[in-house]
C-alpha cells in the first residue's frame, strides 16, 4: 500500500486532499524536489510548516484532524526516513523531523 493510500485509509480522501493542498500552498523554489513518492513530500512540508500540528494553521487550511492521531500515523506509516525529496530545511535544522526518522533519542530540539 502506498503512503498516500494508507493516509486515505486512516483519514479519508477529503482530508488527504486538504493536506495536499496545504503542502501546495507552501510550495516554492526552495523545496521543489518532491522525490520518488510525492506524498512523503506533502507530509514533510506540512510538518515543516506546522499545518498538521498547529490548530490555527490547520483551521486556515480547513484540515480537521487530531494531531496525536496524525503524529502516530506518520511514525507508523509515513516512511519519512526513506523520503528522497526536499523538506522544509529550517524545520529540519530545528529537529522537526527527528521523531519521524530513525532514532527516537533525537526527538528533542534546541530550537
């Protein structure tokens, strides 16, 4: 099952399309490489811009998901450790992706 298909199975097609639209809203020349699985890019960009974890930003994108459920889904099914495209590089420097790729000891950030 693809990462996108898994997201749809857990959260529905409507919410999936809203998450994709949120990522598109933040698309710019800094991170155009979506990699071999564009939905991993969607998740990475939405994580980097807090579109899935900040209530205000979720509301601005009409996303109606529970962050704790999404967070667990990303850890279990997002496969961000194998993402080969761009991410939000400031978020990466701040450790935003650490809980989702590899060693959980890297979860704390100094940002």
